[in-house]
């Protein structure tokens, strides 16, 4: 009996085991600002550019995808941050995330007209009419008249004229119709001394050729012939005609 009591008196009550604490709830970081980059964008008609949205703070808990809009879709459109230039003008591209917005100012410039390709070597038969591209002015020199070239895409050019009743120039028909470009080219560029042709071509603008005739001599016709940097005919020409009879 004493032995039993002795054994019982040596036992200790075991402490209760506590359950581990659950993982703490992470703190929510609120998105406070968005910024579209770049802030400005310049494009030419037909080009595309990409915009990005930066979220602040960077460790925000949620970063919803932005909704993109354009203030003028006739100037520039946008889809998922990709801006496409439509026509010359200005538009504001805006990204929206919830109640937050940020914008980029887009400037679209008109696409430049492509420069006509200058033939480097004439094929000997094809003539290229540049009359709509090479600008000229018919200048009153005080009773005498001259042509002035104001633009020409050829590296060099040669001005020669055709006028009714004048043996010095290539003659027109009696009804003032111009001679053909093939006949004019043969007359001015083939049936001439080579040294004359080389000396006659010019690369200076404006180039005023004061081939004069008095008032009353009829309608003046003329051609501008294009030459490359080696002063070889390119096949290009422009036909000129005075706006009225003189």
C-alpha cells in the first residue's frame, strides 16, 4: 500500500499542448496611382507605338488591366496600349484602372508624299511625264517671256522650247499643238553636238531661260528634260505651255 502511494506521488500532471497560431493575414497594399509612359508620342500616319502603364506603389496588392480610350479615333486608335496613327492631328490616349486615369498626348504627322524614283539609266524608249510634279512659272519679262523652274526632282535638267513660227526652236503645229516628246528629245538631245548638251544641262534652281519673243507670237510650248548625276537622260520630262497667247 505504501509502495503504491509512493509511485503515485512521483507522477506529475502533463501541461496541455497549445495549437500553433494561424498564418497572419497579409496587409493589403492599395493602388493609389497609375502613370502612362511615355507621356507624349509622335507618329507618322500609318505608324504604331506602344504605351505602358506603371502602377504605384509597385507592390500594390492588385494591378487590374487598364482600359484604353482615344479622344479622337479619327487621329489615333488604341488597343491594349498599342496606338495606331490614322490621320494628321492630335489625340489624347487615356488608360483607366478603376477610378485612376493617366494619359499620353499623341501627335500624328501626315505621311510625306513619296519622292518619285529617278531612273538611273534610260531604256531608250520609255518617257516618264513629270509635268504634274515639276513646278514652273511663266514669267513676264516686260514684253518678253521666260520659263522659271521652281522644282525638279532630276539631278540635272535641260530647258528647251517649241514655238509657232520660230525656226530657232522646235516648231509646233499650226494649231499650236505641241510636238511629241520623242521628236522634241531627238531635236534637242540627240541631233546636237555632245559638248553643247553637256554645257546646256543645269542643276541650279531657279533656272530662268530667257528665250525671248515679243507679244503676239502665239502660244509658247516647251519641254524640260531630266538628266541624272552623270548628265545622262533619264527619260523624264515635263511639258510646259503658256496659259495664253502672246
